[in-house]
């Protein structure tokens, strides 16, 4: 399965920005650096080796 991977720090507001889209993650992840494999249909959030959350991927619509 093809994917790209990011390493991001969760903000104080419990959010991460992935490809210009803001995602909200569980508050227990605030301040943590997480590994985020970005698949075509979902994002997976790993802290160390543990999967902590999965969210559907959102795409921006082209401006008209």
C-alpha cells in the first residue's frame, strides 16, 4: 500500500496540520511527537510503536 509518512508535534489545542488540513486528535497526545502515515483514505497516528488514533483523510476542494 502506498503512503507518505510525516513526523508531527501535536499542538496545545490538540491539533495537527497535514497537507493544509487541520485534524483534531485526542487530548492525551498534546505535546507528543507522532508518526503519521498518510494513506489515500485515512491517517494513522502512532506514538512510539502504538497506534493511538485513525481518522478519515480529508481533501481540499479546488477553488473555482
